[in-house]
């Protein structure tokens, strides 16, 4: 398995940023600040004190995006299939894999991930 992006993020952290979904769910404001800083647009003290980061996090929340009309209707052609936009959003929770895989499947996936990522430092 190629871990080129991960390895490059270690060599040049100013060029590649890894954000983990679980971290975004747990600390959305902190992650938004980290992303803004990474892309060269950090929030000013005034913006932070006015609650701008929190407002942006709310506007970009899973529920807000899921509820947009464009994401509740319409279809996209993928190959020869029309995929409903509603399929792009599930629950917006960490751990939803349990709704789609058995415990045994999850354990088997953990083994494969451990084999492929062994020693690289990437934790998922």
C-alpha cells in the first residue's frame, strides 16, 4: 500500500495536512483553526472573539450540509448508473461502519490495516 501522502506529510508538514474525521467531530473549532492556518488564512483575534470560527463550523456542520436542497434531491451519473445525492450523506457519526459490516469483518479489516500500515506511524 502506498503511503506517499502520509510520508510526505511527515517530511513537509507545511505541504500536506491530514485531518481525521473523528477529530473533526470531537473538536471542530480546533480543526477549523488548524485548516485555516494550513491554507494560509488564519483567523484574526477579532474574528475568533466575535465567534466567527464557531459560526463557520455551524454553517459547515453535517446536518446543515445534509439539509441543503441540492443534497436532498437530484442524481449524478456515475458510469451507467444514476446515484441519488442523498447517498452522499449517511449519519455523520464515527463508528457507523458497524451498521454496514459485521464485527468479524471489522476485525479482519483491522488486521489488514495493521499489516499494511505497520511501522509507518499512521493511526486510523
